């Protein structure tokens, strides 16, 4: 297998140009599926053919230096799209469901199929499986999954920034004394803020414990400190009593009355049935 991968030819520049046009094209309306335990983007081949025949593709194909081949008909679009599976950029797959797996096992008991328990249980994220016949058509049940991912320029930028940061840390002993002193003050300030946050959390817990028994139901300072709110909102209001929300009580009362009504209605229906 490794020898075959080493001997595999390089991907065609034309196929890469086609894949670059289609990879994140909104007309494909890509979804995610589980393939070999990993989530991958897949799409219908008919949407890809539609994108290849769009005015957007024609405009990019006419640009100087473009490697996109000309497309004048649906047959040309199919021929162009076939460059993707030929270069292992996109491969045909099928969606596996409980019904399809059971039907295939009934037709061929020796077929290699995953167990039903291993199928994806996430709604809208189906389990995918490779198909040998790389058919391209406008049918709704012809799906292709992306094997290739275009590397965005931001990835190179982030990689360069990370490498520069690591290099700067390694050369920390060579920094000027002023910079090293500034970094030391900055780190001490961050540690001070962290220590102040923990001290505040401990003080508010102790105060709540005292007021919970002295003046129930207890007093919280900065009640939104650990809530999912902004930084400023975490410290507003300054204090609040530990009062349970009344909405939950109302909902419980409503559900209790509804359940009581349903019990009365059931008893009445049972009585009517017994009389009849």
C-alpha cells in the first residue's frame, strides 16, 4: 500500500484548479457526514455540475492564466468534474442508514458493512461509505465527499506567527533588559489579577455561608461573576439576595394542575366506559 502511494502520480494542475473553484462554493450546499470516524464535507454531484455551468465559472475560466477548462454543455461539465475522482480530490460515497444496511445484508450476507450500532446518531450528520463506481449525474442520490482541503493563506500566517513567537521565547536571554523587565512586570500583573479573582471568589463564598444562616436566604456579592455574560456585566449588580426564580414555581404549578386535570379526565372517561 505504501509503495502504491509513493508511485501515485502528482495531482493535475487542472484538477486542482477545478477543486479550488468548487471546494467552498456556496452552490454545492455542502453538509457534513461521518466517514471512517471523521467528519467530512459531502455534496450532490448535480449541484457541482450546476456550479460548473454557472456564469461565475465562465467568468473565472476566461481570465488570463486560468487553468479551468471551457464548458459549453452538461457533457463537458461531467467530463470536467470527473477530474476530481481521477486525482483523488473528491470520491463518491453513499449515505448509510439502518434500512440501507439491512437491505444490503439481506442481498449479500458477506458484504462488509459497519454494524448498525456504529452508525451516526447525530441528526443531520449521516454515516458515509465509499462507492467503487464513480458515477457523475444529476440524480439526487449521487454524493461525493471532499478528500482534499485547500490551504488558506491565513493558515500560513498563523503558522509564521507561532514560529516567530517560539523563536522569540527561545531568544529571551538575548532580549534587551528593558524588554525583559517589561515582560516580568506584565507577568506579575497577570498573576496579581488571577490571585485577586480567586480571593474574590473565596470571600463571596464565605460571606454567602455566613449570611445564609444569619439572614436567610443568603447574600451574594457580584452574583453574575460566573455567569455567561460580558466582563463588565460580571460585576453588575454589586450584590443580590439568593432568591429562587418564581417562574420555575409557576411552571411547576401549571404542570401540576395540568396533570391533575388529565387524571380527572381519565377517571371520568373510565367511568363512562364502565357505564356503557
